[in-house]
C-alpha cells in the first residue's frame, strides 16, 4: 500500500497512514494538490488491473476520487498504452494546474524496456477526462547515465515545479542519479494543445 508522510523540515516525518488499498500492488500514486469539485483525486496504477476483464491489456493509469481520503470509491481508467512507444504507462508527479487543464507527465515502458515520457492535459473541472495527449515522447533516455545503470534506459519522473515560467522536471536516470530537464511551460502547453484527444 502507499502511505502518506508529513513533514515540515524534511528531517522528521510523521507516518499519517495508508492512502491505497493494502490488498493491491499499487504503484505510481500521485494525489492532486487541491480538491476538485469538493473531492480528493489520486492517480495510481494497480498492477493487477489489466488483462482479461479489464479495459486495458497492460498496466495503465487509473484515477480515483474520495470525500475523506479513507477509501477510493470512484475508480476509472484514465489512460492506457495507445502508441507504439508505449507498452505500459504510469503517472508519477502530482498534476500541475496551468490555465488550460491539469498537466500530468507520465512514463511509458516500451518493448525495448526503455522509459519514455509523455504528457496529458486533463479537464480542469473533470480530471477524469483527458483532453490532450502527446503522441510522441517528450523526453527519452539518451545520455550514458540514463541508458546505462541499475536499470538501463530509465528516466523516471520524481518531482516537478514551474519556476519563472520554466517547467523543471526532476527524474531518475538509470536508477542511479537524479537529472533535471527544463522547458518553457508555455511551449509544453502549446505542444499539448495541438494534440487533442478525439
């Protein structure tokens, strides 16, 4: 299960309790930074929720809502592998809220087992709806420290921020080092807005 930890100084931590169902192998859990429509929203990837009986063949991004953070009652598939560079997909960072929608960077693992990153825009009022999605990766491992490591071909988002209009993406390279990729936020949003979801 995924747990919530609280800190004020990043030295001492309070384990506030579990956020996800302990009976599921939950990965890539990220909560929205504020309530949407009065509800808490989270993205996650239950490893068991794919294949026969599910709307996705491989692990995918699911979205859930709750009133109280004690149980996720409203669950639905948000995004699954759609393109040739995606075999399984997962969310990472909490979404950011630029004016055009909730910005969610996601990772996709391809047949070559390399991680590549894509981006989604979710509707501001109804984040259960993907409005835009990149069709090609926006970032992929290229440097030696990304392609060689404990996990060859890894670029795994760990955190992000917008500073002075520049989008900063912190990511693990090769499961060994932390890297930083930057781009003008306006350029990233413009790229997404040219790729609406049908």
